[in-house]
C-alpha cells in the first residue's frame, strides 16, 4: 500500500479539525438565543445575535476557521490584554504593578465597590475596568493620540495589519460611559491615573472600539501561547515574563466573575469582551490526545452574551473544544 506523504497527512488532519469545528459551531449556534447582545452600548444592540465563528491559528501558519469567523467586531475588553502588554513593554512590569494589582475580584467588570473598600484604592487587576483605565493612562506618550499609537503599533506587529476603530461604537460608548467616568474620577483623586480623566477615557474607549475578526485574536493568542514569539515574523515581540504574566491574568481574571468557573471547567487562559469575542490559547503538551499537541491560538465570536458579559455560545464552544481536544492545562 502506498504511504501517505506528510503533506497528505496534514491536509487530512486539517480537514478533520475543520469538520469538527463546523459541527460544533452548528450545534452551539442555537444556544445564542439564550443570551443577549450588550445593550448598554447602543451600537452593539442591533447586531445579529445568532452569529458564531471560530478561528484557530497554528505556529506553522495553518489557519482553520468555521462559521462567522470573518465578521468584524470590536475588541472591547480583549483590548485590556493588549494595553497591559504595551504598558509593561513601555514602562516595565514593576512600574505597572505598582499601580494595578494582579488579584481577581469576583465582582462585575465595571464594579466600583472594591476601590473604596480597600485602601488606597489600587485597582485589583488590569482586566477590570478600573485597572484597564489606569493601564491606558500609563501607556507611553503625552497625548491620547500618542498613547493609542503605541497600542496600534503593537497590534500591527501582532496581527500584521494596522487596526482601525469603529467610530460608531466609540461614539456610542463615549456618550454613555458614566460609570467609567466615575471610576476614572475616583482613580484620579486617589493618584493612580497618570493622565487627565477625559484623556484616559478617550484612550480606553478607543482601544475598546478597535475592529478585529477571529483570525486576528487567534494570532494574538498564538503569540501568547509561544511566550511572546511571533512564528510568522520569526521574532520575539514580547519578553517571556510579560507573556507569562499576561496569561496568568487571563486565566485568573480574563472571564470576569466567571473566571473561576472557566478555569475549573475549561482550563485555558482566555479573555472575553462584551461584543462577544473570546481570545484563548493552548500551550503545547505531548500528554494531550490528538489532533493538536502543539501551541495554538483560538479566536471566537458570538455576540449574544451571558450575565457575566461573556459570549454565551462562544464559551460553550470553547468548553467543547477544550474537552474534545484535551486542552485543560491542569
Ligand atoms: O468599559 C466598557 O464598558 C467596555 N468598553 C468594555 C467592557 C467589556 O468588554 C467587558 N466585557 N466583558
């Protein structure tokens, strides 16, 4: 019998992975009806909530996708991961951690309560709004434009294209960001914010409005899975320490007050946003069952979210993949 060539083996394996993703996307799409689009950002309310898409990025350049993988959506809270990495790159890890802690809260992402309860009001972690607004103010640069430029160039390095902002989503949030303004004023008063309130908010809300698709966030997940090494650029674009710290924060705080459940029942570092994106990653493991033993990044989009602010069908899809492909890091 003729032996299959390595290329034929790869094509068959990729076909099987794609067939599995297609079946799971079709199955979990029906669960989207149990969630709702984020309505507190008016521009997100009218998006088709039954969409579900996924993309997987592997170090050898293989991209496997399914469903609504190419639909653009705004980063929202997934941007907190990127601004944290950019701030650590620009000012150093210890400078950033003097201003924002690395402890999960168990509270909603926009909660205000702990800031005053725990003196001196240092935000608990960079994945809640208080921490993320603080981090945005730490980005190198004097003006919001300069700070955003630092973020855009890191994103450009990560995904290979210059990001653009969804102006409608930005305006929609800018006009309704009363709680974020309250958080920023409190942080300014306690000395954690390093720019003016309106400037920090402009950076924060513009970074939330950056448009991506599932392939873009799968690529960022892949670079994190590889401890900061970009396999397409063949370049270490983040120090290993920053990549590892970021992954620890994703695992402990990335899915808001569902992070514990997520770590327990899915078991991979992941970060969600209220527009329905989930950026996740799998490290390599030879103990894992096939089809994927190497590192890979995962991007998911499903705009209907649950009570915690995480994509409902997207979270279920990720749980299915983690179970079937044995991704749990524990
Ligand atoms: O600050 C906000 O309200 C949003 N721009 C981002 C929040 C977010 O994505 C929370 N996610 N689950």
